[in-house]
C-alpha cells in the first residue's frame, strides 16, 4: 500500500464488522483483517467482473468476505459498524451514500477519501447533519488526499 492507503488505514477505527466499499485490489480490506484477527471484514465491488478479480486477488483462504453489489446495498442487514469508501470521485461517493442513506445512517463511522470534487462532497455531507466530521490530509507523489471521517452524531 502507498502512503494514501496507509494513512487511510491508520485513520480507520479498528472496529468490525467493517466494509471496504469499492475495494478494487482489496489491500485495505486485507490489512484491516490482519489488524483485527477474527473480525468480520467485507470487501465490495459493484459488478461481477471486478468482484471476480477481487476474489482472485484475495485468494480462497482470505479472511476477507467479498460482496457484490452497488454501493452500500450489499451491507444491508449485515450490522456493519463502519465502512470505507475510497478511490472514487466525490460525486460517486455522494451518490453511494445518498442512494442508501438509511444504511449509511446506521453506521457508527464512515471514512471517505474522494479523489476529486471533495469540496462539493464535504458541503453535501455537512448539509445532511447526520455526522460529525474530521478531515485529515495525506500526500502521495506530491498530491494531497483528504480523508473525511464521519462519526454518527
Ligand atoms: C480506483 S478503485 C479504488 C480502490 C480502492 N478503494 C482504493 O482506494 O485504492 C475504485 C473501485 O470502486 C469500484 N466502484 C465504483 N463505483 C462503485 C459502486 N457504486 N459500488 C461499489 N464499487 C464501486 C470500482 O469498480 C473500482 O474497483
């Protein structure tokens, strides 16, 4: 993992069940599982192809459970305590949260790390009034990344 994901990992509360939404390569989910042996860690992908690749990358004996489905939908009914949504644009992150706002509102915390359009995302998050926000900066190849931690208020 590079500095962006390492910093994100540090900022995640080490509580489970936890889901890495749009996990891609699955490295963050795998590190969360390593830091919390025995914990329930989900890694999600929206589409069958990326979900298959994620399963392949994690391997059969992985402690991470891969779920397939759009955004927060696969988390419904699973009693997740927290979720991470990283590596997507601010508009995509907003639409993921907005589409299943009831699922988002049941989480104790959410860590989001938008690749761009963070200012519009932050304004929208504030307008919801559902969370207290904590914003941290990390750098990778001279580029700043904002990690926004949302705690249920
Ligand atoms: C650039 S990768 C980021 C991977 C990892 N989260 C990171 O930060 O390095 C974005 C991933 O999000 C997935 N994705 C995009 N929209 C999604 C959605 N609505 N629900 C679930 N996954 C989504 C993509 O398939 C892709 O694997």
